[in-house]
């Protein structure tokens, strides 16, 4: 099982992905894109990364806004996997 991060470790990891914010046992980010088609391209890029990493975010799409939520449910909170995935999703966001 993947180890949960400590509070200081979470704070340090959040500093490395400043577009993300913590909400309890999750981290979240909303990306605003030009239009719905661009939002879908971004979601597809996220899907490819998530499949490769075998770590999948919850995704909400609202026209040109995509919200990603990460947590390692099997561990019951935030792990290194969440922050590594967040960094890759940031790269896909541009």
C-alpha cells in the first residue's frame, strides 16, 4: 500500500504545484481553456497520463473549465502519487 504523506510533506509538495489547492484529503485544480473542444483535448491528455500512471483523477467538465481532483482512495488520503500526477497534468495544461 502507498504511504500517506505527513502534513509537512503535503505542504512541501503543494509548493511544487502552486496551481493546486488542498481540500481535506484531496488536491484540486480548475483549468480554464479557450472553449469546449480545447477542454476535451485537455481531458484526453489527462486520461492518457492517468492510464499510464494507473492513477486517475475525478474530472468535472463545464464547457471550457475542467476541474481535476486527486486523492489516493486506497490509502485514505494524499500520497506521492497524487502530487506526481498533478505535476504531469500541469504540463498537459500548458
